[in-house]
C-alpha cells in the first residue's frame, strides 16, 4: 500500500512539473514572460488555450497584476469570460 501511494505521489509531482505544451501562451504568462507571450501570439498560437485547470494567459496576467500584458492579450482576442476549475 505504501509503495503504491508513493508511486502515485511521485507521478502527481512529475505531471504537475511537466510543461503544458497545449497552452504555451498561458505557460509563458504564468512565468511572467511577456516577450515570449508576444512572440507566441505573433506566431499564431491560441491566446485562449487553457492549461489543465482552466487557467488562461489572461488569468495569469490578472493574477500577476500585469496590466500591460492583460491589455495585449485582450487586444489579441483573449476571452474575458473564460473560467477555471
């Protein structure tokens, strides 16, 4: 039982630490990397792609208090009605 629990815990940590390739714009915003967000948007990446928990780049910009990034995301078409879990 203990080994199974430890294995599940290790897998959970590994998955949480894995980069989210399905939402690179949100991942860059989470890292507070505005230059990467802008480059990804310029490359045509989805501004509204959400991470597994529903967090979008706009959510991260708001959580980080980054009004400039939030403004850029809104200009790029970020959905203001997106929800998280």
